[in-house]
């Protein structure tokens, strides 16, 4: 098997040159793009979906969620997902590039929205009643607008997307613990740490190096991580490495040694010990779970 497929916008919109936004009903999306999404895969763009009918299971980075009417899922670039859905499934899906959002806003970026940060772990939540009606309306309007060629089309789509993101994040922040974390002075530092980690986790595993890049002491960075997610800086670094290892074990045909090398470990036995410590099982044991 080859490496995990990373889908580009053009793979699903069938427009390789101008693909920045896409919206569709889930049944039509599944029918049109079955060859691309039948197996577990990643995206290099943001994905949001709402299920209004049917049932199933949705796995995102090895966390499994129930699919029921009112299920909402939001995924950042790089996350691996797969699903098993009933034949009567229905709902809506949209996705867009980071540039689609960020280019229109001068003072904010999509990465600032808490729901797309790992400090706020859930990738999904559930709505009902008036919330479900409102969100369904926004998704439906996105699909209708996407299929037309009207004046200021992208601006209207962006406004609908913003309405949804604001509502989704408000719902997330009703949790008092998460709200307190988001408003903490530490939050921006943690964001910066996560951004660095995404760039360097394969090559750099030292907490001290990340602290230095952030112009702070290792002790202070550790305090930030402890306060926000109750983990040490090293724990977070190794969890990111192990997550990538899980993805490669599941969705590539590479050997254990090759995966260890790709993740920056020349000694496979040492990588296996790190993996077991963070995942609770060896790479081989993990792989067997999904055979």
C-alpha cells in the first residue's frame, strides 16, 4: 500500500486551478467522489459536515464518533479520517482552503478558532432543535450559492461559513473549563507552540528547542502546557509523533523500521519503546487491532 492519500481541493472539486471552496449534499458528494474517499485519507484543507439523516461511525485520528441526525464534524488539514455510513445517510458538507478564509480577513485567521486547535480535542458535537435548523439552513445556502455564478459569490459564502464557525465555537466555549483556557494569557503561546510542532516534530523532539524558538524558558513552556492540557511539553511532542506513526502503520505499506526512520528515529527499538509508552501498545500490537 502507498502512503496515506492526501487529497487536494482539486481532487474533489474537479477544478485543479481555482479550487478554494466546495459545498454539496453528502449523498451527492459520496457518489461523485467515491473513488477518492472510499479509503482512509487526509485533506490539505478544512472540512465541515452536518448529518441530518441516517447513522454510522466516523473515525478521526483514531477517535470514533457516532453519526446520528444532528452530528457536526469539523476537521483541520492533516487529520486522517474514515467512515462507515448507512445507505439512508443525508446531510451537507463543505470545505475550503486556509487562504479562502484568511485572504478576506485582515485581523483574524482560521487557525485562531478554538475548534481547530488540539487544545480543544473534540472534532465533533451534536445539535438539535433550533440549532440544527439554523445550521442546516446555512449549509443548504452554501450548496445553493456554490452551484451558482452570482456577484460576490465568495464573499457571501465566506459570510455563511463565518456564521457557522462562530456558532460552532460559541457552542464549544459554553464549557466553562474550555472557555477559561481560551481566554487565558497562555493560549496564544500554546497556539504558537502547536504551529512550530507541526513544522518540526519529525526533526525535533526536544522541548528545550521549542521553548527557545518561542523565546521562553522550558519551564515556562511546560507550565503553559500543563495549565491548558495537563500534559508536559515532551508528552505533547511525543503524542504528535506517535499519532503520525499510527497513521503510517494503518495507511502505508512501510515496514516498522522505515516508519521509525521517517519519523526521525534511526533505532527502531527506541521508537517502539516511545510508541508503547504513549500508545499503551507496541506498533505491531497497534497494527493488529486494525487488521
